C-alpha cells in the first residue's frame, strides 16, 4: 500500500502507459465483439477501466462528481484513449490537490466498506491491471497482437529473432 502520493503517481503513470498500449492495439471492429455470451467485449472492458477513473475517485471524495457514470461505450478506441487520458490526468491533479501523504491512513467508507485512503489508490491500480489482463486474453482469442507490458510478448520475442517461452 502507498505511503506517499507521489509513489502512487509514479506507479499510476507507468500503468497508464501500459493500459494505453493495450487500448491502442485493438481495432475498432472489436469494440462490441464478444468471445462468449458471459464475457464482456473488449470495448466494454476498456470502457469499464476508463469509467473507474471517475467512479472510484468520486466515491472516495477525490472528485466532486462521477462525470462518466451512465455514459455509453465510445464509438472508437481513439475516443476511448482520449477520454482515458483526460480523466487519468484529472485523477492525478485532483489527488495532488485534495490529498496529502498524512491522509493516506485515514479510513473512509467506500462501496459499503471501511478502507484506508491508501487502499483506494492500490485498488485503482490493481483494478486496472486485472481488467487489462482480461483484455489480453480476449485479444489472443481474436488474434490481435498483444503488446509486452511487464516483459516481451510472444510477438516481441519473435521480432527479436528468439523463440517465445511456452
């Protein structure tokens, strides 16, 4: 868990870049394509990640309103990327403005539970990672190239002239 807001911001910016790498690889024709009936589409997962940039911070008191609540999935990944970037930057700015390092152990109610503020920051990062991982599985099922995030992807190993690990 975070002890300093700047530590969160450093992690957040890195994870933001990873999310944008994933979003940018998906052709728009896959916005609503579903791999199975009980699975969200790539567009819906990307939008869920994006909407959480206003929903969770609003519930935590970082933002005064949830401006993406009930908004439909954008018509393109380019639009989603723009919205994601805007609200990711807004999250960082409002966090810097409204929270201090000493506040991170304060306990507030979020989703009907008592959470330390630093848990909220961890949840924002982990939530994004969790759904991004779901997206990469769906990308593989659709034969969409997956970018490397925490190391080379299969395609990147091959581009290096190496055999990808099994």
